[in-house]
């Protein structure tokens, strides 16, 4: 079983060629919870972000 890729919102924005602030705004509006927290850093899977990505398209 492969592990899902967990990245910060900034890294997802960079990878998907989106504006980080737009992605962060959608995540906040949709109240999407991160898959993992490490200290203050939040990590999301692409599956977690699907609703936000749909709104940004």
C-alpha cells in the first residue's frame, strides 16, 4: 500500500501552480482539516484538498 503524499499548503500551491493565498483561503472557508500536524505545521493530502481545488478551477 502506498502512502499518500502529505505537503503543506504552500508546497501544494507550488506543485499545482496555484497562488498559495487562494488555496489557503479556500481551505479556511471550507474548514478542511489537515491529515497531519507536526508542531504548528499542517500537512494535507491531495484527497483532503479536492473540495478546495474544485472551487479554484
